[in-house]
């Protein structure tokens, strides 16, 4: 799989559509892998990233869990992995040992368009302070 350059853009309003739906429209129109849109709100920081994995569409069902594992790996590189866990199927939680505080929610929406098959990974990171 080729390395993708992340192209980051901010979107303040989705005009009635959620961020993942907006980015899914971009992917359907041919946006390359690595296209990432973020949007702040009062309760969460939301991101949506276009992926074009070289796997069969039937294998896309594993992407939410793979994305959650990737987020934990990123936190591990910051020395924070022991403080977070994954709640099935793909939410990031904190508050060891019970892991009862939701840190982030991960969603995946897939489709096909001008650039071929794609998946849009949505990440909504809670802005509430963790205890």
C-alpha cells in the first residue's frame, strides 16, 4: 500500500449533513486517500479521513476495530496506551481499571465512486475533561 499524504482542511458547518457524510461525498467524487476534514464543536473535535485500502469490500467490516487499534497505537507512542482501552466494537475509553469514560467514538462508512472503493473513518473526540 502506498503512503498517503494527509491533506487537512477545516469545515465549520456541514449545512445539515454530518462530517462523515460530507467527506463521503468528497471520496465518492474522487478525493484521494489521506483527505482529512476536521470540525470543532462545543462538545467534540470531529475528524473524517478518506482511506482506500487495497482489500476486498467484504473485508471492510474490520475497519472500525482496526482504526481503534491504530488510535491506541498512536497513544502508545505518546506513552498513554495504558490509560485507554477499546470498547467493542471501536470506541476509545479511559478510566482504568473500569474504563467507563468515553474518550472517542470511531465510525466507518464505505462506498465506491470515481476513485474506486473507499472508506471514510470518522473520529469524534470528546472535549469533556477526563477525571
